[in-house]
């Protein structure tokens, strides 16, 4: 980060005379944009190349490009001159800045990397390139791990490049069709395909574009999956009340795409990769907005990916907070904290730090938790979880604290100091023995949580 950027922001703020609330909002936006632009310039200049995991990053970037990238081409005015464009963008943050600056350097600092305001007036970081030679010789080779529409986009650009100097009617018609078959990069074309052909006096003898392109034989990798998650996915942990009244935690990893042939292909690749990890996934039917989802849901299914998320958490970029939340959740859940009140509330505190919308408030869930664990306590003769009576000659002679075998340490080992007896004769009364047992139980559970949190 640049030292003194706060002064820069305040300078620009002090020179904007916009008193109303909308003006203040614009003032802050412009100030944020200025700071982001200066930060980007410094980050590019001071970047230190990291070659230790360059191929991993490349596959990750391919996954991001599969989700968010664009390969397109445009006609210049009324002519047949074609300009290509490849771009990739993301909401600006320190994490997306780090990703894009690295990508920019990995590509050899070609194209234009900039920070600007998008149509929603949000600060956005974007990279784009319009040079034919560099797109075909560098970019298409770097993004060789993409599939479906993105792969065909690069293949079509190569064909367009070969056709752009041809003179025959059929070649020109094919060029127009190829350009129009590419995504429009978020802009609407001024002329329809037929209008463009008519304006150039071209005769289309074959209305259909009959060109088949080869599929990518490269196997999908975890780094591609992680990149695709960065672009078009989310990590979420739902909380639902079970029949017993306990809070049921359901981790989910969701990928979302517009439902079409391309998403069907990508979901198929993702499903096969996940199945090989023993990770069951499902694809939903399109919703009213035409979006379909690939979901990995449940403790066991998502758990298959936890070792990989843990090993490569440094590649999480703008999903780093969500990945950390997921890893922390599994650390708690694997250790069994959800089976006692303070532990379950700690998990709730963790989940409610996530900005995702939830139906119930944190306080509502904690109230439900209290009711549930009151019912758990009532099932023990002592009215306290994990504390049961010691019987001799059909009489109670003490209390024993026996912890559940579900409780483990942060290293997955069984919890030590598993049980301890508190005899009435030692403490002069059953009540004092019970109080000692409660103190012991609580101290062990406190240590259990403390170890996990630290």
C-alpha cells in the first residue's frame, strides 16, 4: 500500500464542493477510485515475481477466466476490419488487486490493467487486450485450460484472423458469422448479423454456421475449480433446526451459471472431478432467471475438499475470508464443539460474521440453542450435560463427568481427562460434589474451545 494515501484522498475530498447526500456519495466514490488507481500504479511498480507456484496460479487464473473472462471481436465502423478483445474484471479489493497485478506480470505486462467505475458506480479492476498478435501468441496459450465457449472463442479468433484478408464472398460471410457468434462483451451490436451482411452486399448461401471445434483434452484441476469458485461461486453454511431442536449446520459450495449448453459442459466437468474425490454434487433445474446451480452440500461432501482448501488457502484471494470461515467451521465441527452450548454458540458467532443474508438473527438462534441444551440437561439425573450419578448398593454416592467420544482435540485426538469422579464423602454433600463436577466440566470444555480458537 502507498503511505500517505489518506492525505491524497482527503485532498481530493476537500476540493470537491458537493454538499448534498448524493454528492457526498459521489465524493467518496471518486476518492476511493483515486486511491485505488494510485495503489494499482505502485503495486505494478513494486511487484516481486513469485515463480514458486506459477503453474498453480495459471490454472487458477484459467478458472477465473472461465467464469468471468470474455473473448470477443468487433467490426470497425461499416468496414470488414475486425478488432479482437479479451478482458477480465472483478470488483476492486486488496485481494483482487493482488490477483490482477500478478496475472498482468505473468502475461508479460501486456494489455491494459486499470481501475475504473463500472456501470453501478463501483470501483472495478479490469484487464483487457486488443492486439491480434499478442492475443493469439500469448493470451490464448496462457488460457489453454479453459473449456466450452471460452475455448471456442480463442479458436474462432484464430479463424477470424486467417479470414480477415480474404476477398471471396463466402470467406467474408464466414468472417461476419464468426464475429457475430462471439459474445458481445456486454455491449449490444448496432447491426444484426443479416443487416451487417446486407450493408456489405454479401450473399449468404449457407444460413447456418457449420464449424466444429475440438474439445479441450486437459483434465480439470483443483486450481481451476478454485478459480471458477472465485469467479462464479460462493461458500455458505446454512443453519437449520433439526427435529430434536438442535441447530443443524449444513456447509455448501455453490457454482452458478446461466443455464445453456456451455454451463452443462462445465458442470459435467466439475461433477466428474468432484466425483473422483468422493464429493457428491447436484445440478439444479433453471430458475425463473434462467440460472442453474451446481451444489456440493453437507458435512461429508464438502469435507472431501477441506484438505485441498487448507493446503492452498493462499490462493483464495477475494474468497479468502469465506475459505477461512469454512476451514474454521470444520475445525470446530470435527472437534465436536457443536454438541455443547458454548461450543455451538461459538460456531454461530463464526457463521454470523459472514455477510450473507440469514432468515434468523444470531440472537434468535442462541435462544433456540439455549432451549435445546436445556432439554439436553434435563435428560441427565444431575440436570447437567455430561454429569451422571455414581451408584453403589442402589444409592447415589457421587457424580462422574463423562465427556462424549465425539469431543476431540484440534489435532483430531480423543480428548484427554475424559472422566473424573466426585464422591459425596469427599465433598461432605451431594450438592458440593455436583458443584465441583460442574466446575471441572466447564473448565475442560473451556480449555477445549480455547485450544481450537488459538
